[in-house]
């Protein structure tokens, strides 16, 4: 699996250093326990996730930075997911690769599907929402591409057609 290094601001990385990473979801019990620890015993919750370098799903409160959830480490993917109680089990309602801290490629889906399966969550066929990221080569801004509009939201420069966060670890 490809891994992605953190590409966000250094000050965020500094702030999260030494913090515990997100909860490691090694199995379905770990998922249930994590939701209970947040007081989420019914309904649904949207949270921040990463797939760590070992392929493990890690979850954190949705207001957490992805780089805090990862403990500052590279990831195989990252984004947001919505989980929902279905009786005594937990099901997945939505999952995206929306992480401006890591800007993971859409192609990182297999890492997410494998981590979900390991946690005994039925993975959907693919993302429920997928995003393309580009770094502006003129000003350095990280852009989320909307409506296939490849223009920097800060400086109006054209953005490259190919994913260009070429900072893969390993
Ligand atoms: Zn720009």
C-alpha cells in the first residue's frame, strides 16, 4: 500500500506532537467501545479517521486534525466517516477521503476497504464522496478540486491535471 505524508502546516504538526493518536479499531468490539466512550449509544456520528501505516483504522472526534489522529505518522488514507448503530452492531453510512492534511488520492480506497473489513464493518463498493486534491505550483496552497475546476482558489493559477503531493514516505 502507498503511504501519504502529512502535507499541512507545520504549526499543526508541532501542536499535535506527543498527543495520543486516534483510537485503534482492531475489531468490532473496539469500535463499539470507542462509541460508548464518547457517549454515542444510538444514532450516528461523523468522525475523523486515518488508516495508519499498519493498515489499521484509527478514529477521532470529527474536530480532530487528521495528523493528530495519526500521531503525526504517514497514513495509507484519511478522511471522514459516518457510523451508525444498527442494533448491537455498527454500520457505515458514509466515507470520504476529505483530508487537507494528507490529501490522499482517490486510489487509496482499497486501504480503507481492508481496514473496514478488519473492523467487521461491511465496506461499500467505493467512497460515498471522493475528492481530488492539488497543490498550487505558484503559491503552494492545497486545493480541493470542485466541479472539475482546476484553478487555485487563492491565486487563480492553473492547477496540474495530475495529483502532485509527491511526498510519499518509503
Ligand atoms: Zn495558488
